[in-house]
């Protein structure tokens, strides 16, 4: 079940949203009337999605969204009575994945939530793949540097140096990166 935090300074809006969401099978785990409390709820409850009004006391929805992303990347849907381009641009800049203009229509709410959740999963998967690729690149750089050390220190060819690292990694059942780090650590500065 998708767990949602709602933040809007109007209690009637929160009540209506809660009703619409719960009728559709979502679980509202927290409500806030200002942005600061919304951030606290996200920190405490770790919801699957946050719905924020743009204009709220203490901390506006855009700043709350920015702070929430700093705590834990979470899909955010922004509610507003304003559809100005500047607000939309600022919402995009802080990572908002959905934007609804009040009054909220039930037929718009669920698709917006589902698209925001799917887009968030996609972004998280891409971030994971990017991190893996960056690690692979760093590993290769280390192995290349270690090969250079072996070639210089022991007069090996590039292929011989690579095979030496590869053999040691297999023999000791460790990643080539670890073997390369050890070779580089033994190299005097």
C-alpha cells in the first residue's frame, strides 16, 4: 500500500484529499498544515509519496520539497491554486514529479500520483545504473594505474601486468580493484 503525507494549510483541502486518496486504496500516514511540519513528518514516517501545497506558512511547498529531497529522495506532487510558468519551473528545479492545480479533480489525482511514482522508480533505477558505471570506471582506472606500476617496477608488458593482477585476484578470490589498490599502496610516493 502506498503511504502518503499530505501538507496543505487548508484543513478542508487536507480532509478532501485524504478522503479521495483512501477511497482509491492509498494510505495517508500524516498530515501537516505547514511546510516545516511536512518535512518533519517525512523525516519521521518515510512515506512513499508527498503531496505539498505551494503556498504554506513557515516554509513554502517548494522549499519543503527541496529539504525533503535532501533527507530522502521521495516523489513529490505539488498542489497549487497557481499555474504560473515561474512556479512550474521552480517546482521542476526542486524535483517535483507532479503538479496539480486546485480545485483537485479525483480523475486527475490518481494518474498524477501513479505517473509520479513510476517516474521516481525510473529515476532511482537510472541513478543506480549511473553509480554502477561510475564505480566500474573508477575500478578500471585503478587497474590501469596498477598495471603502469608493475610495468615500470618489474619491466612487464601491459598484457603481462594485467594478467598478474587478474591472476592474483583469482588466486585470492578478491576483486581486481582490491589487488590494484594494494599494488598502488606499496608504490613509494
